[in-house]
């Protein structure tokens, strides 16, 4: 290969190597197939698969062309925002993997009703998280908007970025807020966010750890 062409190739590590390989493997590729396409050995593919090492962008260009759009779709969401004062609509794209999503419901006649509030948390890297609080969108008659697309049924409030500890502190006080007082399962939010964080590999200081012996 010409030396000038080599220099022009993207040579930075691809941070989502593991996720990209998972998409290919789930689509029927084998590690041998990927190794041949990327021109690397099977042990290198194994390290990419387990997250030990990251591929360079030029090595996985074929996979990016085939599956990159799926990764991009999974790492951002678009939200509908309505200004509380002017009632003007705006639309916001929030990047980062969704690590937490929970719908809170009112209790109607001793049975859970339809969800009325949704809490979503994006991890945006470097110990930064963004929380989105959603309420049901209304039509002209002040009734819940019905739409085939579930995400169009919600009006969103996009919060500032928080550190991990700031995010936990914010969610810890939510059950005491007036807007959550009639939502009984709001009391579970402090537990649920800690569970979600641990499941995604984050360390939570105030969780007591009883490790296994193996």
C-alpha cells in the first residue's frame, strides 16, 4: 500500500469496538470471518470482542459501513421539548448510551394506571450523566396524545450534566418533590438508579458489597 494512503487512513482507536463486533457476530459473522476482513489474527479479534483492546478505525471500516448506523442509532435519542412560558416546540438530540429508563404510574382504584412520568439517564462519558424527565404530551383537548411512535407521546425536560454522585443525589430527593408525591413507585428510584449504575459497571460508594469467595 502506498505510504501516503496509509497516512490518510483514520488511525484512532474506535471506542465502540466491542459493541460493533457484537453486532457482526449476532448477524452471523464468525471471529475468523472478521479477522480475514480486518486483516488481523483471531487472538486480536478475541481481544476486541472482550474489550481488552480497541480496533483502529481503518481496520474495521467494512464493519462500520455495514453496522455503524445501528451504533449511532443506539447512542442518542431525540426529545420533544415545549417551553413552559411560550409553549413553543423545540427538538433536542441527546447523545450517550441510555443506562436508565423508568416509567412512573399513578394508582387508580388500587391498580397501577398508565405511566405519567418517565425518567431517562444518558451516560455521556468522563463521569458525566444527563437526566431527562418526561411527562405525557397533550392534544388540543388536554387529553393524552395518542401516536403510533411511543417516543412522540412524551414532552421532555432536559437537565444539566451531573457527575455520578450528583446524579444519585438528584434522584435521591425526587420522591420528596411535589410532582412525584402521588407516584408511589417514586420511592424506589434511589434503589433503581443504584442498581442500574452497578449493572452498567459503575462504582457506587454507598452500596455495601458482600463479595463471593471464588
